[in-house]
């Protein structure tokens, strides 16, 4: 069995910031339908064009939304962690997405079935308003990522990716291979190797055997392009009750 019933067992659903921002009555109403599941590294939460029937609220995991071309090349368009929800198509009027969602950092999430989600969304209450604001913030991240991938260096893109991931983790360690990072950024692995080497030489990160440790976050923030700050500012503007400093 992949998971167990949710409720308020440990870990708490409130570890997902969207769920934590719900009024207590709303959270208690959906709590029996929340199922705690493990998301393994590399697991496809949903595939491009395929109908899916659940949404996921990550708590300790991170999920990347990727576009994949016919030749197999891919690039990340956004990242979802404990700040959000995976599967916006279910409440935006569709049953599938043109991208795929892949776990980039293993961990746990709360899964909610589509029927319950739609029922709560149709109430036109706090849950609907929260999900709509989150979707707008997610779209802004997608747009800024497209601009960043087109105009900024691999070094800057890697800094942005590391900071976005770090924001969504409780610690300083990311389990991630350079090959997977290259797939996320849509660049050659050699480019990631070179960029990661520069950051390590500068004392900003430590990389060893698929483990990246953030050593100097202020240093990364000083080195990153403006795209990271734009996305962070927009999330704080739209979701002041969700984002945390």
C-alpha cells in the first residue's frame, strides 16, 4: 500500500503551506480524504497528455514540471514543493497537462482525490481563492523560467534552481545528480559540471556523490540573476499567507 489515511497524524498536513493557509473548518473537512504517500526520486506524478485523477500537496518532496520534446530533450518550467500543489488541471477545467511532473527530491506528500478537490473548489470559498492565487503565482514562475533559460548563463540558472529548491526543503542538502540537473535546466551535463565546479570553488556549495549541500546561501543570492527575486516577490505578493521568509 502506497500510503495511509491522512488526518492529523505525523507529519501534519499543515507542513504544506497551502493547506496550512486554509481556515480550520476547511482543512478538517478535507482531512479524512488526505492520504500520506511517499514520492520516490524520479517518479512521474503524471505524464504529458494523460488523464490523472489526484493532486499532490508536497511536504518534504519537490516535484518538477517538465516539458519534453519529441527528441527526448527536456527542460523544467517550474518547481513545486511545500509551497504548492501538483495537478492544477483538475481544478482549472482540464483532466491532463501538456507537461510531465517528476519528483526531483524524494519525500512525502499528501494526495487528494480529484472528486473531493472539485467539490471543495466548487464551494467558491477560501480553498478556491487560495488555489487560484497559487495558480497565478505558478504561471509567473513558468514565464520567468522561460526568460531565464533564454537569456541567462548556466551559472545563473543553476543558482536560481538551487535557491528555489532550497526554499522548499527543511535542510541544506539536495539529493540530485548532475545529469538530472542538466535535464531540469535543459542544458548539457558538461555545462552543469562546470557551473557546479565554479560554485564549489567559490565556497557556495559542496557537491559529492549525488548530494549537493548549500554552504553559503547569501553568496548564491548575490550571484543569481534577477529571476529568482522576481518569482519570490510574486509568490509573496499573491500568497502572503503561504510564503515564509
